[in-house]
């Protein structure tokens, strides 16, 4: 159990349907935006997608949901915010680096290409601060790099899928 993260680039919608059919095949990518976080999926809609031509994918395990939430709390400290305060804003309030990830599901959902581009830029800009703040914390820095890679992939007409 825990959080698995898959990033895809160059997705194309095959069909809009409310469930993943048994006969979709092994290359089917099920995109199901989380209704509790409107806007995170950008223009992606519920349905079956496939990689288009030169599309790529990347997968990593982000640990248990509790471990991921601990990691996310550390990520929030780079902005001098508490996750609980961000969650209490319910999508309102100012924007800041990593907000779209801090204020997101810890188990299922989709981040679309526009949001992925913003988050990828956040991870790039904050890398030096992450290295200095969490020097020696291999788990934090490894996940930091994995998420950065995922968002850099997804910004090219793709998605980051949490499951």
C-alpha cells in the first residue's frame, strides 16, 4: 500500500467513459480527476488515455500515505507554512511554491500539464533551499527529485497520476 505516482507526457484521450473497461488493454491510462481539488487536472477529463507517439512515462513509489504526508510537511517548511493551515484555506488564499501539491490528495488524483509546469518550476527554483535545509535527509531529497522529474515530464501535454 501507499502512494504510487505515475507521470506521463504526450497523452491523447481515447474515450471519455465513467470507468476503466476490462478490455482497455495494458497500455490504457485511466485519468480520473479528483473532484475535491478542482482545477488540478487542468483540461484533462475522465477517461481512457494513451501515450501519443513519443510520449514517455515514469513511475515511483512515494512511500506510505503517512510517510508521504510527513515528506509534504517538510516540503511546506521551505515556504514557512504548515500543511494544516494550507488545508484549512480550502483552495483559497495566496499562491506560493508547492501549494498545488501541498493542498492535494495523498492517495488519488490527477495533476494536469499546466499545473505540472508550475510545480516543475517550483521544484527547480527551490532545489538549492531543499539541499541546504534537508542535507543528509536522503528520503526527502530522493522524493524531491522524483517529484521534480514527474512534473517535468507531465508538463508536455501529460499528467501526474496519484494512486
